C-alpha cells in the first residue's frame, strides 16, 4: 500500500465490532475524476458502495455488499459517448499475512488445488483493509471491456468486386484532387 489510491477508506480489523459493521462509501468529485482518469473513462457521475465488514476466524474479515456506479463510456462501434451503469456484488475474505516461519513450512508442503477451490484470502496489511480501494477494484471489474451503445450496429465495408484491386477506392480518390 505504498502507492496512493484515488479512493481510500481504511478500516482497522482489530477495531471491528463482534457483530460487524456496515460502511457506506460515496466517492467525491475529485475521487471520481481521478478514477475516471485511471480507468480511461470520459466521466463517472456517481460511485457508491455499501459494504458489510464482519470478523472471520481468529484475525480475518469478510466483506460483502455491492458497488454501484453511473458513468460514461465510449462505444467501440460508433465511438460515441453514452451513459451506462455498473452494479457489482462484493464478497471477499481477508486474512493476516502468514508468519515467516509458517510460510517456510507451507512452502515445503505439497498443495493440491482444484478449480472449485475458493480464492485465497486477500491480505490484511498493517491490520487494515482499504474498503475504498476494494470498491474501486470492483467498480473496474464491472466495466464492460467492449462497451456498445444501445442500438449501435457494426456495418462491414463492402467487399471489392472479384478482380478489382483493393486499392481502387484510393486510386479513385486520388483522381479527385
């Protein structure tokens, strides 16, 4: 966590109530602008997260909830900006980093993984979880990598007639000068 996050809301794990707590995050204008720049978006109109943080195990935590955003993306077909939304569920477990000695012991052990296994827990760093960074991460996961404006259709260019040079349109254009 040496780099500065555009959206940061830190929670201390050891200060969590036994019953957990609900945290609501609303990104301010400067935070939304920084995230829009980071994710190469024209604009983010709103970004909110409602997250439930509960203790898990001896020193871990579980974060559940959802991240919602209203944003502008660029259509990959028409290259026009359009408004869209993100609604992404969050369910992440956190655990303290393994002790150095136990890490060496674990490295010697054989580990069998299955595709059905859950992800390893995310690390708790210095006893803290950055819920803002987590919300920004899930917002990014909810972005459509190939956004298409509703109603936008791709029309393939006409194929050249058999025997016609693919450069014929360029030659015709050159003659118009």
